[in-house]
C-alpha cells in the first residue's frame, strides 16, 4: 500500500510506501507529507515547500486481497 500525493511544484507524484501485511495483521501508520518523495523509486525531492492538493491511498494485491482502513485522519 502507498500514499500518492500530487506535487504541482515538481509536476510529479510523491509516494510514501506503507508496506505489506500478512492476513489478519494490523499496523498503525503515521507519516508526515515531507517524508514522501518524488518518483517511482522515491529518490527525488520531498514535498518541502509544496502545497498539498490531494492524497490517494493505493493498494496492489491479488483479486481476493482486501484492506481495511479505520480511523483515518489527515491533519493540516
């Protein structure tokens, strides 16, 4: 799973990889937007000094895989 954040300043997407879990496993995830990095490999600059327009959570898995989001909070 990853957070995908649009960067108008860099005209590209920033990514923050959340990682994978085993079935039935829970994980609390907290991160600051400046931890996200430009590019597929997350090797580019951060969002420092950028305005956050949107954030998308993307999930890649098999057709039978599921993810449960609970208590989501995005702070400004």
